[in-house]
């Protein structure tokens, strides 16, 4: 299995003319809008082999390959994308775009507000999951793709994939919703609240009222990340990986410095995150997740909201995922089956918690590969 | 069932003479040491009816009754303690003391360091669970109680109850260990780390290096509490209590203000906690919990460490408690049974998560009442 090699990103900007601005759920409009994206593989002549891959909270458009010869780290789903890999670039044309509201190339709170010439920061309008999908649809039109063969995402990416099925039923042949949910639980909303509170109580954030520039609210963002990171793991995987192992010493230091390996690991995760992610974007994107409720328009009735979807579905959960528990996926599957929709469901036995969607490459890869082949064959047969 | 009525607290101070200082696991000595405690009921002539109740992280010595006629809130376990209640004050003499390292009357980091005439703060020595128990033993000697009929505690209180059985096997007739564990898991250590980090990154804490006086590190402490509070509830109970219910409006505000009821609830919990608890005490007590490992001296072998206990045991867990999961209790029970110890175990079916040990009053009350009667009868028979 090969690598897609050296890749580059593209920026597509629309809505420079306000008449083409992106309409948002909050009632405001966003203009202009830039979407950063990457593509791997080649679009076939019939334009029937395009797949949209959607990233999770802290992801970006760089899903596979390297940006230069000296680049040591490949894209975030490199193990899944490439020649002969599950997202086989010999067969499929893969698109991955950075969500709006983010900080990795697409328009977000740290972009320049054309009305002020300064960064939006808190003047940036609230973004929802359907808004993100609406922006992706603009990119789809720009790329002249009539229908996605598959829209796939894990976690927040899975929310968007599900939203695609509802908002654009004729433009998605199939959906792969991995480790995701139809609405965020009370517990997850609570964790998000604490994370945002840590950011918005950070002294730098308070001092600048979110208009930080050189000095960053990094303590708050690190706390938010460390907290979230615990929810991505499982009790079992943490016990296996760290247990109560001490760092260097044979005994406790009897103070508040790092003693346990898990403390060291968390601190590291917090620090690395601050280097690559923005605090205000964290506020906006977690809020989008809080607000996500696939069945909001049908008053919470999931079966009713999924009645008109036309895609085939692959739904995958992981046994030890307590943030987006298997029950969330089962609820989606049940609603789809009640509607007699074509759905493949698998609850993968894994100890890796929510992170499993990035770690269980082999099992997930096989599932995805088989599902895509089946969808692809049927499309070719009908062509 | 009645109330113990108006109660008052007592302060017992020892170790004013350094030769009687409290020896601590960290190698240091604490002197003097004050222990705040309350008692309910009457010690019988044979001194065989004394029960020690041990509080959890944020508890105190005021377990039952009221401090004055105008007091509106009773002690923290009032539903369980009083005439004809499970801890029946017609039959038993109840003692509840505040742990050392705390901020509710017993010596802790906010006490005056006699060597400097100022508050200890970070100069306070690290405290462990066995240290807390050693201090309680001094109180026991002062009260001339030869043997506890029962030592009982939930959560951190349960850790201390277990430690009593090991450190003073001849001085405890029985142990009730509720919603607790023999060692803190990696996940719990991780949550504690994030909570302490929030406190120690609070601008007031940073500015004063923990020697805060009028201005308090309340943002950090509130974040720590909100985070911990989520871990005390269960996903299920949060969904039942709050779900995705909005506060007042029919729709989202599309900003970062409180929208969901669960956000409002968490903020309230954080604010109330800051009024009654101290940030440095939070650091010390969570560290004591991190360090707790009942089987540390037997290299993690729980069976070996429980081989010499002489008490009867009541072990109780709650089905939806994911912080101190039923498995923790089952491990303890298994180790006790391997040693042929007398143990009653019950995993109570409850949706309230870890908080169930304070909420499942009826079921837990019946279990405790029956267990105590059985232990009490046997003691009277042997007398």
C-alpha cells in the first residue's frame, strides 16, 4: 500500500460579492468565505468516484501525504488514504476540506473581518454543523461534482456526514458515520462548557476580551484540551497505557509536580495543542457541536428526520467509546431501519475509547473498503 | 424518624509539644494538629457502640442535625443519622471528624504555621489517606474508645475506612466501604491533574504563588469543581435531569452565554463551591486521593494486603458510578473472599452515578441498618 506522496492544498474563496455570501443558521451572512481543501486521486470522466472526507474537531484539510520532502508527519488519516488503501486513490477521487470556523486555512474567527480590517475574533458569527455542510456544498459545486460517492467522517465529521444525507439527499450516494451521534449528550455539552470556561477565564483572554494577538490564552486552551483528551480515551486504555506508573522516581514527590506518567502525557498533549490550534476557534467549534441536533426540525424525532434520506449508510461505533457511545449509533441505525433504509452497522470491539476511530485502522479499513467497493460497483452498474 | 436536633462541634488539639506531633507519610511531622469533630448519640458503658463516619472530598464534621435554630440546612448525611435512622442514635454513638488537610476546622493548608505566624499554604506538608486515618486514631484515643463498632465512608471516606482495617485491625469491628476503591485509576488521576492545573494557573493563584488572601483563585477552583461534578453524575442521570433542555429561550443564543440548563447548573455548582471550599485544600486532598494505594506495601497485591484484617465488611457500589466503578468494589470483595473474610457486597442499581452514595438513601439505609444490627448483636453476644 502506497502513499499519495507530496500534496498541496488549495484555497477556494466565494462570496466576495455579498449576494453570494454564505447564509448561516444564526441569521447572519458570511462573506467572503475561503475553504481550504486537498484532493487525492483523480476524478473520473463520469464524475462518479468523488469522496468527501470530513475531519473532527481539531483536524484539517491535510488528510494524507506530505507537504514537502522534509515533512516528517503525514496527513491525519494517511493510513486510510492512498493507493490500495481503504480510500483507494487508484479508484477514488478524495476531497478533504477544513471546516469553516476553524483555524487551518478556512475562514474562521481568526480571519480578517473585511468590515474592520482586523481579526473577527468574537465578532465572528456562530457556526453550526449545517453551516459547515452548506460551505462544503459550495466547494462541491465549484469542483463540478454532481454527487458524492461517499461522505465520510468520524466524531464531528460524522455529524456533518449525517447532515449531508438530510440536507442534500440527492447529492450523496452513501454516508459513513463513524463514532458519532445525532445530537450531543448533556454530559458532552457539560464538558464543552467547562473547556470554554477555562479559555474565557484565561487571563490573556480576559485582558484582551478575546482579541489576543502576540500573547495567547494558552493556559485556558491547554486545560480545555487536556480535559477533552481524557474523554477521547477509555478508562481501560488509560489503565493499560499508564495505570499508576510513576515518571522517573520510585516514589511520590509529595508535592504537585508531575508524578504519574498520565500527568506527564496530559501536559504534553495540552502544550502541543496550543501550538497548532486557536482558542477562539475552539470556542466556535465546540459550540457548533453543542448545537448539533440532527432531528431538531422534527422535534427530536430521529426516524422522521431520516425518512427522506436516499443514501446507503455505514454506521460504525466502538465498544469503549463513552463520549459518542455505541448507543448513539444504535439509535441512528434503528431510525434508519425503521425507514427501511440500507444500512450496515458495526460496533467494533476496541479498548481505545473515542480515539479508536483514528486507531483501529485495520478493522475500520476493512469495513470501509468493503462498503465503498459495494457502493462503487452498484453506481458503475447503474451508469 | 427523628433529627439529632441542635448540635455543636468540638475541636481537639494535640501535638502542641513536638514530641507528640503527627508523623506523616511524606517524612515530615505536623504539630500542632487540630481535629474538628461532632458526636451524636451516647457512648454506652461498655464503649462498644461507637461508629466513625468519614466524609468525602468536600465534606466536613457536620454530618447531622443543625447548628442553630435558624440553621436551614442540616448536616451532609442527616437523612442517615438520627433516632431510628440507619445510624440510629438511640443505639449508637456516632463520631464524624473533618480530615486533616481540609478547610472545615481541622488543621490544613489554610491554618497558621506556628513557625512563621502565617498561613501554611504550600508550606503545608503533603497529606495521605493513611495520615488522615492516623489523625483519626489520635482522636479515638482522646475519646477513650477502645474499638469502633463500625468505620464507614463513601468515596474518599471509603478509602479511609479501608485503611483503618489494615492499619488498626484490632480497633475496628466492621468496615463499610461505599462507592470507593483500593486505588485511584489512571483516569481519575488525570481528572485531578486537570482540576489542580486550573487552580494553579488561576491568575490570583499565580500572582500570589498560592499565598492568596483577600482575592481568591475562584475561577480555577470553580473550573476544577465543575469538571469533578460531571464525574459525580452519570451520562444517564444527566440526560434524565437536563438532556438538551434550554434555559429560558426557545432557541439558541448563538453565542457563548448559558443556553442549556446543564450549563446553568454547572456554573451554579462551581460558584457555590467557591464559597465553601478552599483552593489549596482542594490541591492537597485530591493529591491524597491520587496517592492512595491500599496495596502499595504489598506491591499492588490486594489479597495479600487484606490478609491480616479482622473486621467484617460491607462493600457497596452503584451500577452507574463510573468514577469509582463497581469493578473497584468487586476487586476488593474478591480479595477479601480469597482471604475467607466476612464480607457483604451489594451493587445497587442506580442511575445517579457516583453521587448515588448520597442520594440512594433508602436502599443504602436498609443495607447499612441491617449490617450494623448484625455486627452490634454479635458484639453484645460476645460481651
